[in-house]
C-alpha cells in the first residue's frame, strides 16, 4: 500500500509590504554580491557548533523525492589535511601538466591558479561533500536516488550562502580526479566525492582577482 505524508499548515515568513520587499531584495543581492571564492585563509579556527549549523543549513536544500542524497565530511585533523593536500596536489600537478586542454588552461590563466594547494592545510576546516547515487538497503539491495547532481549542487549553494552570511569564507575546490578522497576518508561504496570546500577566516593580507559579474541584461530574459 502507498502511504502519503500527512499535510500540516505552512507558515509563511513573508509579512512585508511591496516597498519593503523591493528594499530587502536589493539588500540581499548586495550582500550576496560581496561573496568571493577565497584562496588565502587564516589559520584561525571557530567553534565546531558553527560548522554543524552551516551543514544543517545546507541540508535543508530541496532534493529529488526528498532523498537528501548527500554526506558532509568535515576534516580538522592536521594529519588528514596534510594527506589530502599531498594527494590533491599530486593529481592537480598531472592535470595542469597534461590532462587539461590548452583552451582550459588559457581560460584559467587570468585567475593564476596552479597545482599547488596550500589552503588545504591552512584552512581550519575542510568540508568534503559526497553525493550518494543510491542507498544500500538492509540485505544489500541498491535503492536509487534522483536528480543527485542537482540536489547536491543546491545543498552546496545553501552551504556557501550560510558561510558568507556568517562573514566566513570558502572555496569550491575541485581537485580532479577526486577518488583519493574516498580512500583517505574511508567512505562507503555508494558515495562519490562531489566538492571540497575549505572554510575559515580570510588571511589578513588576502586578495581576490578583480573579476566582474554578468549584468542583469546578460543573465535575465523577460517574457511578459
Ligand atoms: N581543479 C583545478 C583547476 C581549476 C578549474 C576551474 I573550471 C577553476 O575555476 C579553477 C581551477 C584547481 O583547483 O586548480
């Protein structure tokens, strides 16, 4: 038999006038527009409760059939961070030397990234996000999850806005290939590494590239 969820009243948070809505949306955009991907972190740490709340916030993201197909691993151990840095740099060194196309390297040139990833040891916490393409039922049968990439991408977006809201900084790092994370963190066979996100405070002398965001006309098409 198919059971359906009981429905409960939904309480909207929105009691704003139209004028306030316009003002608040403008302020929200301006706030999010301050977010930047940081590669220069301070060693300064912050309480683990903060990180737990950031991950709970990320885990409120919508997901296919509400399967919440994600696991967030948090690394603060200096020994594990070192192992992750060494393995990531090994892969990245090969990628920059021979796996990435000339066009790709040309596109990255203005960002001046290279295979060296010191931030993996400096940032107080590394969040390694795993996607779960399927669950393993008792007895070993595989049970599919749905829209896994979309769901986990949304959760990572929520995570990044939570980090920014707190005045902390993060980087969406994609060492490639990422299977070394499965091994180092001893993850089960139904998890695949999705994104590595160092989180912390910016270094005192941190800089960011002077990039521009696309304008409204470039990203928005109206059909009125
Ligand atoms: N994963 C590499 C390369 C890299 C790729 C893209 I696309 C970027 O926006 C930035 C870097 C690295 O982390 O250096």
